[in-house]
C-alpha cells in the first residue's frame, strides 16, 4: 500500500481540542450576552471567515482568531458525535 492509501490525521492532541472548546464556550457566551443568536453568528463566521460576525465584547473576536476555523469545526463535530454515541438508542 502506498502512502496515498493511508488515512491522514489532520490535527492532533487533546490540547487543541481543549483550546477550541474553551474558545467556543467564551465566544458563545459573549454573543449571547450581547443579544445575538450565537449559532447564526458562529455559522456566519465559520462559513465566511469574516470576524465581523463575532462581537468584540469580552474579547470574543480576538479569541476566535486564535484558532483555525477548521479546528473549531472539528471540535463542534466531535462534540456532536460524542453526544450521538452517548445518547440512548431508540429501539
């Protein structure tokens, strides 16, 4: 098997997950505190890369720029899948 047949890991480490998780929580809180719909604002940012979707309240805009958008997306998907795997299964 050549190296092109192997699955590659894009990011590694618990540290990146913890940082992305902490930043998402703080940004979510700042957006909610200012009266925005945090989900809509985060989706706008993640799709466009435009930091104007994120409030500067509590330093949220600067925080969200500390991690790549793909790391934020990975963290969101990881948390979603974790919930699916731990949710009671309908039989």
